[in-house]
C-alpha cells in the first residue's frame, strides 16, 4: 500500500476544460502518490480521458493547476509531460508491428555506437535487462511484436516507458481484450511497477479490475468528480452506484 502521508507525486487541482461551451471537465481535483494505482472511472463522456489528457500534454486546461512532487508545472504538450517523467500507454500501445521488442523500445531514441551507427546488440542487451526486471518470462526478443500476445505487447510498451525513467504512468484500459492469463500478466507488471515506486493512473471500465489493481478509485460523471474512495473500504456495488447515480457511498461521504 502506498504511503499517502507525504507530498503527492501528482496533484491536479481544480482542473476545468470546455469544448464549444460544453464543460468536459468541471473543477476536478485528483492526486496520486508514489507506489499507488488510482483508477479513473465513469461512463463514456464522463471526462476521465479528457482530464488525464491534461496531464499527458494532449490538452491544456482552461483553468486549474498541476503539481509534480509539490512543484507547480506547466504541461503544454507531450514533450513537457515526458520532461516531468510522465508516460502514457494508450490502448493502441503505439508499437511498430514489423519491428522486434528492442527496436520498439528504442524507437525514435535509438542507441548509437562511436561511429554513429545504430547499436542493435546494445539495444537488445538493454531490452533483456529491463524485461528481466519487469517480466522475467519474456523470451521473444527476436520476432516482430505482431507475433506477440496482447500481454507481451503490453510488456514491451511498459518497458519502454520505464526504461526512459517514467515515474508517473497513465494506462488506458491495459487489460481490454485480454484473456485471463494475459490479464494476470499485466496485473503482475502493475504490482512490480508499484513496488518500484511508480504512480499509475489507470483509466478503466471494468470494476473488477479496479477492485483488483487499484488502491483508490476516482469516479467522474458529467465532467465532475463524484468522489475518490479507498478501494478496500468499498464494494463493487458502491463504485457502480457512484458511476450510475453520481453519489458517494455513505461510508465515504
């Protein structure tokens, strides 16, 4: 369990953003601590993805402030987000199917030798090292990622983020369309990332995954924050009530 007594890794304070006069996010405040997973839930259009895109640099909020390790920061684009060690793993994973794991891990940031040539052997060695830390059972280093299973592809995407010093990870439904075994693999990866002190925002529709993977859950409805609850203090039905009715459970009110 994360220690939530110290300074949050991320604090998004009073964030608002509107599109064409419609408030997609309306004065929402959420935070995230090292070694913690916070689930972001709500129906499609609730505002959770828009909120998190303000952190990833895809959108700029109309008002509100973002703090990283207690310091106010300006995140105007994805480059600014990466400079704050924020990495996003989208549902599509953004992998190049025709390339192997090492080529994907270093895509656009290739390692070169003294002569300026791409150092493929060093890239593979680094990939084996990071995979050994995250997913020791990963063996398919020399095949295109198109030949990998869904869980293995997630491993590559997560390894890429962690290798480049992510401290804050945004994951968009990481177990969508995965079978039970693959889902368990991703759950184990998330536990390993938590143990390494990363903070994870998990955009999720499946309440069972939230109960299994998250420490806290922040529920949004119609652009507003219904509330944030400790997952071990509520039931599936409590969270479902927050999503559908927009009401916090009595114990969390």
